[in-house]
C-alpha cells in the first residue's frame, strides 16, 4: 500500500521547446506506468484512451532502466495532439528517492 507521500502520479515539466515527463510511484514499475500516462497525455487526452485488450510488455532484466524510454511509441490508434519524436538522453533519469518512492523521467522532443 502506498503511504500518502508515495501517491502514484505523473507530471509534465518545461524544458526549452520540449516537454519533460515525470512519473512517481511506490516501485520502479509504478513510476514507469505513470510516466507512460504522461507520455500518452502529450499525444491525446487521457479520457479518450480506451484499453480494450491487455498486452504483455517484456523488459530486459539487465541494463539501465532509463533506456526503457527509448522503445518506439505506437501512435496508430490515436490522433496525436503533438507528435513525440523521442527522448533526449541527457533528460533520462530513473531513481529511488529517500522516501523510498521511485521517479522515472525523460524529456521528449515534440513537433
């Protein structure tokens, strides 16, 4: 169970002409889930998103968690409000904080 300061959430943050995405959660996985919602919110309003089918996503067990942001984005199902072009390597960060919550963030180029 999440403690009050471990509430799962996502946010956008400014970064020059690009958009920063940050997910927060009690686990690394939860922080990526929230970051994915933030990324989706760049493309289309979240209330328009439907998930009729569950899909399995496999992540490599070794390597840097930050590079999970580099996987391609499937935009075929939604009319993008903005088109994410890809993360900026210098903006990638995945870490556990002193309060034991996790943050996953990246800066995404958009057009």
